[in-house]
C-alpha cells in the first residue's frame, strides 16, 4: 500500500511540474504554480518560512519522502531506473562520505560567495528545470507546430505555430550532459545522484535520521533472503546486519513490497529482537500509516498559494533575427529590483525563461551567472502589459509586480547608434522606434535644426524610457540595431 501511494503521488507530481515547464501559453500557471513553490531550495531562497518548516517537519515525521514524491529530479531518476527491466538489480553499499559532504560544502560556499554557476549546477530542482526548458520544451513545441500544420490543412485553428530557437548553447550543453549523467547513474545505481551529489538530499538526510516513522526489520520474520537489499534503489539496506541507513532512505516502499515474509515494516517503533519462540502473531497494519503519509503530503502541497494570471501571447509578427548587442550592464526583468538581487536569489531553474511569451528571456552567457535569466530583444520585446515572469518565479529573485507598476519601472534606457540608423545609411524615412515606443520616450527630430529638408532622427528622453526594448526590436537596421537598451544595475521608478 505504501509503495502504491508513493508511486501515484510521485507520478502526479512529475507530470504536473513537467507540464509547468512545457507550457508556453501561460494557462497552466494559475493551477500549477504551487508545484514550484513547494520545492525546498526555491522556498529557502524566497524566504518562504512556512514551506521550509513544513518540509522539515514532514521529513522529521516520515523521512525523506520529499526526495521520492516532491522533488522532480528524484522522481525522474526513478523513472529512468525503471527502464532497466532487470530484477533484483541493486545491492547495499556504504555511504560515500568523501564525496557527499564535500559537495554540500561546495554548494554552501558557492551560494554564500555568489558563484551562481556552481550553486545552480548542483541544485536538483534547477537541474530538472534546465532539462525541461532546454530539451523537453523545444521537443514539445515541435510537436505542437506539427499539429498546427495538420490543423491548418484541415481548416482548424485548434493549434498555432510557435518559434523554436536555441536560447543558450552553453546551457543546452549543460542540460544535455546532466541528462546523460542522470541516465547512466540511474541505470546503474538507482538513487546514486541523490545520495552522493544532491545537496538538498544531504541537508534533508540530517533530519531523516531522526524521523518518527522508519523502515524497521522484524528479525523474527527475516530469512536473510536479501531481496530487500536487491530492490533498494538507495542502496541503504544491509540485510546481513538488519540495518537501514535512514540518511539515504527515501521511503520508496520497494523493500516492503519485495519482502515475501513481512519482515519489513514502516513503523514508529522497532519490532522486538529475534527470540527462539514467540506466540505473538500480531502484525502492524501499514495501510493506516500509508493513509497518514498521503494526508501529510496533500497538506504540504496545500501550503502553496495559487495566484491567477491572465493569458497573454506575444502577438508579434515574425521578423528577421538580429545580432545581440554588447551591453555594458545586463538587462534583468522588471521585479528583479537589481542585478545583485537576481544574482543572489536566482536558482537558475529556467521557469521564467520557459514561461516568457515574448521570447525576451534567455540564460545568461556570463560564466559567473551562466544559468540566470537575462533579457535581449532579437526575438521580441518586454511588453508593458506582461508580468508573467514575476508571477512564476518561486525563489523571489523576480518579485511579483502588477501590470500598472511595471509601466513605471525603469530597467534600462535606450541608446541611439548614429552609424547604424537606416535614415542616414540608406537615406530613407523610418521612425519605427518612435511609433512603437509604449512610454512615449522617443520623438523624431531633424538632424539639422536649420535645414527643413534634414532627415528625421530619434531623440530619446531617458527620464521617460523604461527599457522595454520595443525600439530595439522593431528597428529595421541589420545585423545590428541602430537603437538598443543599456541595462541599469539597480532598477528605478519613474
């Protein structure tokens, strides 16, 4: 019963959080945002005390069920491990202390020192987010585009085509390498990644040692058949000594399911030691404890509050891609407050990148902040009425911001590059930047005030510009735009 409940809840969680990363319409966020907010590391970074305390309490009561039911990377490893059909494929191994705890120390030092690349590389939820955004979502979009073509031929508008492009080659490579590593480790050793590399698993292991409910051996019934050890994907059961390493046990229930003699129980107290004879034929009903486990998990999930969001699509016509300008200061999304705040609190999960409807967000190419989001306007601009990234961020790196407030947040300012402007290079009339500026910060003025036939060029009011990038996106100059947005270290309100 325990195994069935765990498998069902894990499957539901994996499907829901995967859909959250695959969704490019924004319609699922209003129902599924809690899946990201109850993840351990984002809750810590967001200072969400309620969720963090709830996860710690759940671990102290039930053990490391977070790793087998809530964490998408842990559940994904179980799915990969099941692809290997060989029965009784695992064996007991001792804790790899020389790797496990140094990885946790490196993770903590990287977080404190602001080395975002290392910090995010080790974070389990972020690793799954990169795989979902960089590998699974493009495949999902390709499938959607195929359906759109078929629907168009059938005179149906049930699907619409969306752009699929490489947001960041380095981050794609990191996601691909992580996926291959997970496949190899899960295929060979089940939960090896969780119990040797994952820092969140190591942190929770400190609490799991003292959990109220644990897997216990009933030595009076155990026949030393070793089936429990051979089916333990965490490699934490030593059938010879009748011991379980609770710091690595993720309460998957495989050992209880595989035991043919009922010698393993998920109980609060250890069964009596083995004796020569016993007349006590009573057994412990695990169904009640399984029900209690399910109830606790549902209660934990309910702690996350759902926020509603209106559906918005980009609605932009396709134009030829341009080359990204070299910005002195990176652009960060409205709501991130400053470059430093984003760098400090971002977990690099890519959820904001996958949810951006205007193709503005992509992973940074800066080595120190490689997987954190940055903005550029080759494929779209940051529409003033869109605040989706601030609504989906589970770590507080992008604070929630309403649409009215967003129009007054200045994330950067536009800069005109005279040598690139088609008004001067091609001697044509333009004015695209002024016509499309939503804040009215650009107006066309004569290049020579004393000449009535002088070409009209853009003049930028820095005080009114919010840095949305509409001017940069619609500029017809190729390959470099004649007007681009320079970021601000700290956002301003105008």
